[in-house]
C-alpha cells in the first residue's frame, strides 16, 4: 500500500518552524532596573523596570515582580546599573544636518552664544568689537600665511554688518571665508574672491538679484550654496577635516542623549541634490558599528529639479533611494523637503507688513514658480511634505498652499510639516491646526539672539508672539523641537530648556505665555519628534515592541524644576538594548 506522506511532512515542517520560534524566543532577556522609567505612553506612563531582547522592548513594569510572566519562563539578567538614574525614550532630533555640521564644527567659532565641544567650551562674543577680536585671534593662530581662515558664527543682529573690507582689514593677504550663524550667508575677503575665481562679471551673472555682491563679498542663500560652496569645497571638504568634523558631531550628539536623528533636505551641501554623494561622505564615520544612533535622510526637491530637469525623473530618483540604505544610515520613504523663505537668523525670512523695522526685505529660497509646480505634484503622489519656513508671510503662504492641496485632493494623516516657524500669525496658526499640519520647531534663536531681535529687528511685541509653541499645543498641533545643527548645538534637552523658560543669553524672558509644559517639552524631543519622521511606531516611547532606545538621565525631567532642566546630566544611552555611556 502506498501512503501519501505530504501531510506528515507538513506536520514535521510545522514543528521545526515552531521549535525554531521557541528557540529564538528563549534568547536571554536583559532587565534594566531604574529609579524611574518615563515611558511617554499615557496608558502606562511610569515604570521602574524594562525588559529587552534582540534590540526590542519586551515588557515594562513597576517592579521586577511585574515581569514574572516573562522571567519565570525565559533566561534573563537583571542589570541594576541605572538603579539611581532615570530612563526616558531615546531623544529624537528630527531636523539636523550632520554633513553641514561636519564642515563648520572645525571652523574658528565666533558665535553669539557659548558652545560646548568634546574638547571644551568656546565662549560667545556679543559685540562687534569682540567679534572682530575673535577673528583676529583666528588669523594670528595660523602659521601658514596662505592658509584659509574659516570662521563661523556671525549674526548681524548681534555683531553688526560685516563686509569684504572688514575682513581685508584683518588680513588682506590671507583668504578669509566667514559663515553666518545659520550657514545661509557667506562673506569673503578680496583674496578669497580671487582664489575662488569669483570675478565681478561672474558674481553679477547670478540669476537671483541681490543674493550676490562682489563689492561687499556677501553671498546669501542660493548664491552661497550654488556659487560659493562648490568652489570652496576642496578646502572645507578635505578628507581629514571632514572626518574630524563628523567625529566631533558624533560625540556631541551621543553625549546629548540622541539615539535617532534625521536630516531633511539631504543633497544640498554636496550640491545639486546629490544625496548619494553625501551618503558616501558620511558613511565612514556615521555608519560605523560603534555609532550609538541611527541617521535618517530625505531629499530636497528643488536641487534635484535643478540637476535632473524633470519632475518625473526627480520622483524616480527619490523613489530608489531606499535601495541604498545601510545599517546606520537610512532613507525615509515618501518624504521630501521644500524651502520657502530665507534664514531667520540672517533676517531673510519673508514678513507681512510691517515687516522688518529697518525696512529691508526677505527672500525666497525655492523659486516661487517651481514651488507652486512641484508641491502639488508630490502631494498627489502621496508624499509627506516638509517646508522650511521662517517669517509670518512665509508661514501664511505655506499654510494657504496646504489649504489648496486639501481642496484639490483631500488626504488624511498627510504629515505636512512646517519646519522652524519662528513667526506665524494667530490666523495662520489656527488654519494650520484645522488642516492637520505639524510643526518641527527651531527655538534656539530665541535664546541666542532674542534680545537683539526684540530691540532692533522685529520689536518687543512680535518677539513676545514669536516661537508660539504653547499656543500651537493649545490648538492641537503636534510640536517637535530640533537643533538644526550647526545653527544650534545638537542638544535636545537644551532646546527643551529654552522652550520651558524662554530665556535669552542675558537671562531676559521673552514670551513667557508661550512656554511649553514639562510634559509637552519632553514629548517634543521624544514621541512627537518621532511622529515628524513617521517613526512613532518604532521609537519615541517605551512600550513593548518598540526599539530598546533610551536616554539615561540623572534626574526625572517631569519632576525637575523647568529652570534646572539645563543641569540634568546625560549619562549616555541604551541603544538597541546595549548601554552606551557618553564618550
């Protein structure tokens, strides 16, 4: 008699699969015991223990006994090293520029605010005289008379106007390139213009009026990124310098407790939207196995349009970027960035009347006609659209664009994100809430130059209404906080401190009514920051199934006075279930 053995084979195969599953499940658990575990999950807001396995959270509990259903079945280790510390979800910085930071962190710093590096603190300079002295110090420290002086940190609102002739007075024989605090403006001395081949004729041919000026040596926005940066790249992209900058960035981000960061607009620094070129530059440092955070990227639309010339080719190019994911650097699918108006710090944002006190005008970054053409196309393709926007006119027009998109093709959970948002009218804010927009906020300029903006750029009243993140929360808008490094140090807890206290460098409080609560401030650097990236199902809170990424603190932020958040020590992180003390 011939028997059909197929059912028996299927049963055996099922047993093998089941046993394999059990074998995998029996890999040991690690149980971290902490003074507090702040989960940021409203259903189970606080715990004291968290069990992890294979880089994922298995269970949380208010004591080890709560984990008995797991611990009675599986081998485990109890790790009590954090018994006097606090675990919070790993900090997420949803808007940061690793490669741009790597270019500027090795510069000679002359910022209005203090910066703390792994090598020590660099004090800020808050007057024109002190600023010029800092530049002279930088020039005198260079032994080679032909070596470039690369300086970073100029803010006109604090340091006054700087031109080519001012830099020539420091050293006319040495090439000098001075970057603004935002990196959106570059000022060159005569020798630098000569070495970069920027003749009066070439500068005058720049297609956007007013962005390039040979006489003053000033290049703003597209003139800086498309005219100066490609020419100076052999200097600032030197391999040893680039690696030193990336290493510094890595250590600063880790010491601040960041476990996930994202760069919106990748490709701008390398030029023409070449995201893969930037990936190759970052990978030797940020894709190394010992890096305790993940880096996510997504591109800017206009530079790719400039390079590829056709929106269909741009869409095809962006769609295949995830094929180039590495272990540590990944591309976020279906996300794209646009840039509406100019830098807040450089006073280039677009404002409705009464505008700037001195009467000057802001600028567009993406050409308005291309913005109007490309945004609807990406919307129809189902993309999450992020728009860099600064002034209240820029915010108004961007929100009006979202309204038109929703009228044409309504979408739910569209993840339209306003990036930065220094100024926005109450009417635009409420409309943004009705339309379902979110805000990824840059609050650091309030601290670093809020005094100068209140006293001379926008006035006291508009600065009281600036960075209105508490009002956004009252209207139901999700708000995340980001660093935008090198605009600000990569330090989420510091950004949260500013959002809580609204203090400038002079300890002046501006707009106290817009201070976030402690809970909302912590949300803004954890779960709401994850939401901006579409990663809230993976990170941002501590619950079973999510990645085992925690920031380890010496105090519970929710029980710490807002004024003392800046003093909370970051021990390091737990990344993928592995403790990683700060370097």
